[in-house]
């Protein structure tokens, strides 16, 4: 159990490796590669991601990357770009969000670019993030939350060992401004 002030002193590795992925802390200069993938994947992302309701400009994406870098340093968000270990290609993005250091609790978020979807990269990244949170940061609780209609994200949670704790009804607005239900998946560590 730590406070945010104590969490700032933690040495958190900025690179995590899995069998096929390098999860690299999001930083300044990553905007162009993230933007290219977001533009390619816009039709799929706009359904589920509030930030993708409208396409971002390269400048907006670079600003986002710099904001994620700043939030990393104060331990508010631990955001990563998912790169192929084989060729360094940008495959997706995600990280540990909605952090409560007092528990400690983390929420995992992720997206995979359309051209690399359905190859298990989201599950592999999620498991890499679970490893970082549980073994590296002492997580007691890790969550994945997603729209009940997002079958792909639900599969990632289930394949990553998360248990559906419940459905939060009318918990969010979707990108069409309709109320939507959210799944709450969790893994608990002692």
C-alpha cells in the first residue's frame, strides 16, 4: 500500500517484454506512429473509444503522447505503446489507468491497430500489464472494463484470467450519445 507521493519514488521499468511484444512507455515523439495506427483503425475504434469519436490530427496525438509521458512521471497513468519485437512495428496502445495506489488497484485499457487485430496481441499485452501490476507494483486488484457489446474486449479479459464481477447498467455514454452498459472484470491478488 502506497500513497501517490510514495509511488513517485518507485522505479517502474519503461519497457516490458512479452513473447512477441515490447511494451514501451509512451513518450514525446511517438505521436506520428500512434496517429497513423489510429487513422487506419478509426472505423473500429470509434465504436468503443470515446477519444476516437472524431479522428485526431497528428498534433493532437503528439500532445496526447506528451501528456501520457507527464502522467507517467507523476504515476497517474502508466501508458505504453505496443511494438513488435520482430520488426518494431507499432501494433497498439494501452496501459494501467484509473490507478489507486492505496489498494493498489489498476485498470487495464488497450487497443490494437486494425491491420494486426485478431492475432492475440491484445491478450498478450494485457497479460504483460497484469505481470507488471501484480509482480512489479504489488497490485491487489486489476480491472478491465468494457462495453457489454464489445465481444472482442470481453474475450481478451476472459482469456487473460479476469472474472466478470457484474454489469454496470447505464454506466457510460457511447459515441452515439446513448447510454450503454459496462462489464466489470477483475483479477484479485493476495
